[in-house]
C-alpha cells in the first residue's frame, strides 16, 4: 500500500529497520522474549543472537526510534 502511494514497486521499498523490528517483535511476542534464529539476520539492530533473552534498554529503544524516523523520512523523500 505504501509502495502504491509512492508509485514504486513493493520490492523497491525495503527498509532495514522495519525488517529488524519484525524479527525482534516476533521473538518477543511469539517466543517469550527469547531470540529466534532469524534474529541474526538483523541489518541495523545487531544486539542479539539466537536464544538470547531480549530485554531492550532505554538506549536501545531510543536507537530504534531514531532509525525509524530516519528511514521513514527517507521513504517520504522518494516522492
């Protein structure tokens, strides 16, 4: 839907922080906060390895927000 609004193809709209956040969320919600093997595919948020307990610090949360803002602004500049 976002790609359609920007007039680009979905594969051209890859945002590393979104993928990393998806992997973190999946481990936290569906695996009781234990990092799944896919967590090592993170490109930006490289804090955890498989089977690590995920407990985000305040600084890590600030980093996630920082990268979200940067990459959302990058998407907006495509228009």
